[in-house]
C-alpha cells in the first residue's frame, strides 16, 4: 500500500480523483479522519489529508535551576527539557517568593512582567494539535510499503510534511519516503509530480520551523508585555510581533506625515473652449501656470480672460506611445491588483486558495514572475478559449506560430507565476471568486498579447495674451488592452485643430484650493511596501494586515491607525526603537533564507533572534508604567462614541467588572452617572459629525454591525422617542388561564435596557415571560403553539416575515431539531466530515429559531 499525505482534506480528495485509474476513489475513515482509497496501475493507494499544522509549538511551563544540573525546563506533562539561559539572568534563590518566582526557578506560563526575560530563552516543545489525525496517520504508516509527502511546496508546506513524517517515523522508521511537488491541481501536473518524486527538503522545513519559533518568541513576549503594561479595560490582549509591529509602524509613520502636513493655498485658472461655431459644451483647458501660488498674480491673469470670447491655437504636439503588456502575477502583484478592484489582500488569498483547490488556478503563493519553459502556453490558451468572454482573444493568440510572454524581474524555480489552469464558469462561481479568476485569466492572456499604442495630443492656446493648454490621450491600437482593461484611463478626445484655428470661450473660472497631505496606504499598497522593506513573506503579509485590523490597531481602508495603534508605536519607538524598525526583521528574514539554502542552522538563527529581543526587553520593563499610561489614554480615545448630553464630557465604551458585558458610560463618573446599554452580539461603530448626535434627545447615535447581517443605526438612549415601540397584546397567559384567572401577554420594549420581551400583566403572581428577537417588526397572530400553548408571533425582518413560538423550551422545537437532524444525516451520508459538520451547525441554528417563513 502506498500512503499519500496532503496538507488538507480537499487536496487529498483532488489528488485521489486525478490519480485513480481503476474506478473512482472510495471515501473511508480511519478512526474519525477521512481517507480516500483508490488504485493506480493495480497498486492500492490511500490518501490522507491533514488539517495544516498537526503540531503546535509552545513554551515549557516552568524553569528550574540547580548548581549541579544548571537550568532545566518542565513541560505541562512533567517532562524535563534542557535549557540554556545567559549568565546575565538572576538565579535562585530570589529575594521574593511571589510569582513568577519560585523556590528554585521561574513560572513562565503565567503572564507576569518579571518572567519575560526568562521567557525569551525558554525551551520550545511541539505538542500534538490534531491528535485524531496523528492517530490515523500512524495507523496507516504502520501498514504502508512506501510514503509520499504531497503537502504544498513552500517553507510552511515542507514543515507540515516534515512534522507528519516525524510522527510516522515513530511507528515506521524504515519505510521509504519521497516528496511530490506540484503547482496546480490538474491531471498532467499531478501525474508529472508523482512520476518524478524527490526527497523532502529538510533545510526548507527547518527554515519554516525557524520562522515558527521566532514568531512565537517575539509574539509571546511583546504581546504579554503590552497587555500587562496596562491590564484589562477595553483593549484586553494587545497583540504585537516581529513583523506585525514594524508593519504598523509604517502606517503610523505615514499618519504622522499627514498630521505634520501644513496645507498651502494655491489657485487654478481653467475654462472650457469649443471649436468656433460648434454647439457642444467644449473641452477643458487650464492655464500654463498649473498652480498659482500668488493670489494677486492669479487674479491678474483671471482679469485678462474673464470676459474673453476667442482663443487661438498657437501650437500642436502629437506623440505616440507604446505601452508594454504587464508581467505575470506573483502573490504581491495579485494582491495589489485585486485590492484596486475592491478585494482586500486577506480575502484575495482565501479566494485564490479556493480557486487553486478547485483546479482553476496554479499555486497562489509565489514570488516568481517568469513562466518556466516547461509551461505549454498554447495549451493554457486553448483551455481558456472555452470561456466565451475570452474566446476572440484566444483565437487570435492561437493563430500565431508561437507565443512569447513578458518576463518580470523575479525568477525562481519552485512554482510558476499565478496563471489559470482550468476554464471557469461565471455562473457557478460566486461574484468575488469570479472577479478574481477573471483578473488572473485576463492577466495571463495580456502577458502573451501585443503592446498597446496610445496617441497623446497637446494644444496650446492664447486667450487675451494668457497661455492655456489642453491634453488628451486616445487608444489607437488596443493590443493587450483588448483583454486587460484594468487601470486604463478613459479616452480624452479632443477636436481636430491646427495652428491658427480659433475656438469660442465657453467659460473661465478661478478656483482657490489647498495642497493635500500625502495619501494613506491602501491595503494593496501596504502589501507592496512590506515586500519592499522585507517584512513578512508572500504567505503571511495579508494575514498580518488582517491581524492589525482584528486587534483594532488599524481601521478603514485606506489604512488608518487607531489612537491605540499610534500610542503603542510611539512608546515602543521611544524605549525600544529596533522593535518598530523593519531593519531588524529584514536581518532575521535573511537568516531564515540562509537556513533554507543550507548555509546556516536553525539553532543558530533562533539563538540570534533571542539575543536581539533580549537586548531590548530591559528598557521596556523599566518604562512599563510610562507605556501603560500612553496605552490607557489611547484606549479611551478609541473607545469614544460621543458626548454626554448631561455634562458634556466624553461617552466611551466600557466593560462591566461584574459580568464583562459592554456598556456606554460617561468619563465624568462618579460625578456624572449617565450610562447606556449596548445591543448584544453586535460590533459598535461610532458615527462621526452631526449624524452621530440624536436630533430628538441629544444622545449619541451608533452604528451596530451584527455578525453576517446588515448594519443598522440607533440612538443609544433606550428611552428616546426614536427607540419607543408600542406595546402589543400577543395572547393570553396559559398559566393564569389554568388557575382560573385572566392575564394578557404583552410584548414590551424596556425603556431602561432597550430589550424586548413578552410578559404577563400578572407577572408578579405567575412569573410568565418570554424573550423576543431584538430586531424586526412584531405582529400578533392570535394563534397559540399546539405543543406548548405559548403565543405564535410574526417577526418581519429584512429576510422576510417569520412565524415563531416564543417559548424557548417548547417541546415542538426539539421534535423539529431531531427531524432535521435525521434528514441531514441521511443527506450527508458518505459525504465529507466538513460537510456533515456544517449541516449540523445549520440545523442547530434553524432549530433555535423555532420557526419557519410565513406564507404571507
């Protein structure tokens, strides 16, 4: 039996489908892990997909010291590990027995600032992150005659394969192992990879593990430091890292430039001309002095032409320009181009990964911008000709004797640039996925196309002695622009004029303007800037930017730093400038590249990283309180949602110390006791300007973003008239009826909490109440639930009207959940584990709503 190990279950499924030559692969399970069994030339093959990294690195729990053995570490399981700490660190016995200090060592698992210098040097161990998959992997390895590692071919993929092999070697130490390297899920590519197996590149795996260890050390130490510098509050855990922090510093640096920018006044003199005697609106002309910096000179020029009637052509310049086709996509250029089309870098990579797994594009994490000679360009064009949108251009390209592609500056041998490997159907791909595929396919065809030619024309005019000009550009030969219109300017057609011709002056205007500050980085530009400065890798840059948004260091797009993000960078730059500088990170990246090339060792590179961080931590600890104060002020600034209508101080988001729930409170507390509740399970976004103040009560208005639902705006004051809802009688209380009494069930919205509920008017006696959905228009139906007797109400939301039983403990909901569960099980039998899990989750969600769409 041949065992194939892939990085993910989807990849295992694809490879099994592409390689099987005797019937379809059969899905099976080893314990709870899906596997695919198939036959290749009469030999039994089994393909198992991992779930990415099956081992996770972590620090040991404690460090201990004895004169005889020196420093050692103890893991959570009690295993003893050797440790190497510098002599500069204090040794037991310590003056204090308070944690993190122990009788004979240091507790490094707890988050304490004095433990950070020790944490830098603590041994790292790898623990199973996917015990079920490891168990299945070992079971299959014991039975295998040979093993093929078929994870993605990059540093991370090589490390994942190496970790899997390490586990399999525990039960199969002598089984032959080889490596399959591929760049696309197409039959020729996969067959070629398995017919040309190579050895696992341990140097590449070590480089990936070096990055894993270094990022763990820097991330853990800096995150714990920033969090403990001012513990608790709105900020909670404050993330930091070796690449993340310098990336944030780039954005903050740009924001500082914008804040320091002093606008300068200037004046622009422009107008509209039309060929003499014509009826059209004319074309735009501007004064030869594009920007007047002297108002008097601008007014003087305007006075000359204010009442002008005729302009005379004094010069005509025509130039032809040839524009070369773009070079092939690598990861960075794809992310930049996609960002210009409204697809952020993180989403681009998720979509690209999905297209890759579906066999529609090649491997999307690449640096290469030169197609290899082995790539059959005509064959790819033939494949794309099946897509109607591309067929005319494909037919033209296929008519040529040979195809020549453009070449970028970066050439590597691991993967080709990103290109389409299959013909996609726009009707079967979701909108963003199709847009990304369309971008990639058109870019590939553009790299094989002819240059485009544009013709630019510049007219010079004399208007009452003042010089004016007009420029226009026309696409005269489409070339690659016929298939790749991205970033193309609209043609600016000008009339046919010659020297000496006259034009009618339609109007003249003088505009006062101010210079603009430097533009913020878009996410696409930030990706390019990270690559330029050596920050991160093609695989990590998008996720690093997304992380900065997740921890609220960045907001909006283009990227704008929050007050917290700016405060952290300012403080770190003051007390440990190397942490925010890309230079240090670039040095470590270079170290890891040498490991991949076999020119350095993992141990030396990780030790160098520890030394760099160790040299900075003492200064940070010394100024912990200073940095904490800066963070506290920034957190308050970021938490502001408006102005208190009672005392005029800031209203900010706060967290209850009792139940950790969020609320809005005045910074004037305890002198001012104004507080407002916050809707649960929503992201609260302040509204700036006049729109952020309620015109009725003066309290702030906020934007609430529920998970996967449309955002809505409300006044934070639940007693405000804009939040009032009339009470609705929805039925009679069944408990009161059983006791021989009458009690109406009333749907009510609390003026104190803003929450909606149903309560019996005799609640103090019968205690009957039901929760209600917090959004949607409520209607009584006059019906009761046949299973529990509670009222059935109709809730009208953006998705339509829904009829629900308001009793959350209704036995009918359990029946529906069980019935749907049985139906789901039958439907997904034989399907993948992921599909079954998703269906189960959906069933649970539906059952919790306990209703169905109204037939109304």
